[in-house]
């Protein structure tokens, strides 16, 4: 096994251990995700960890492990987390799509990306905002790895109108609007705040 492959596997294992330690008392399933022919090399060893409800949160969480290996700068990289009210197999595919997109476009805090359709059937949100993991707090955000660290950032579904508001008034103004309204970010049927 070459040194890069060992480092990638060590990072994936460390990320998985971090998620399991943070969500102690929750069921955690680690799914090896194959991006398919022609894409596999973009995020080798990609895993999606599916975290069931438990003492830390009544929501489901989906966390990548493997993005850091594909896209890190001097040992510092990003992994992603999403949340939902129920177990949603479609979110495993969505977060894997984000991992592939990230490998080419280098997402970071406060970036947005279109997803081309509602994040869940019937949902109003069709974009993702890369944000701090507010639902889980800073202890989930920073993950120490053998060769650096990963920052776990939240993928918050937003509407096209919210994206336009963000572009006009800034991300802080949009996040303040979310706080003022008190959105449930796990609700696929939530109304736009603008």
C-alpha cells in the first residue's frame, strides 16, 4: 500500500472515530460509497456515516469521511454533515454528490451550490449553504487527524429566494433571518424566510 493510500485510510478512520465519539449513544452506520466509473478517483475511500437519533439530537445526521483525503491543503480540509427528520436514503446520494463537487470546486464556509432539484421530494429548498454545524456545535466541527485536521461543515438546504437574498444582503443577514424566524432546518417543507 502506498503512503498516500495509508494516509487517506487513516484520515477516514480518524473522521469515523470522531463522529462515533461525538454521537456516543447513537446508532452509527458507515456506508462505503462508490461514486461510479470515471468519478471514483475524485474521492477515493468515500464513506457516508449515517447517524440515528439519540441523546445528542433527535434528528438524523449524514457525515462524509474521505473528502479531506481528496482535497486538503497542508493537512487541513473539510468534511460535510447534513441533517433530516427521518432516515432518508436520498441524502446519502446527495452528500456523496457534494463530496464529488467539492473535489472539483473546493467548497468552503458560506459557499453555496445548486442541487438541481429539491433536496427531498416536495421540499422547497434546491440549494445548499455551507455553514457552521450549528445544530451540533463546535465540538463536532473540529476533527483532529493524524496528518492535520478536518473541519466538519453543515450543508443547510436553502431556497432560490434565500440564495438571492444572500447574494444581495450577505450570508450573515440570511442567517439572522433564519434565527429570527426560528426555522426547522430538518423540515423539507419549511417555507422560505424571504
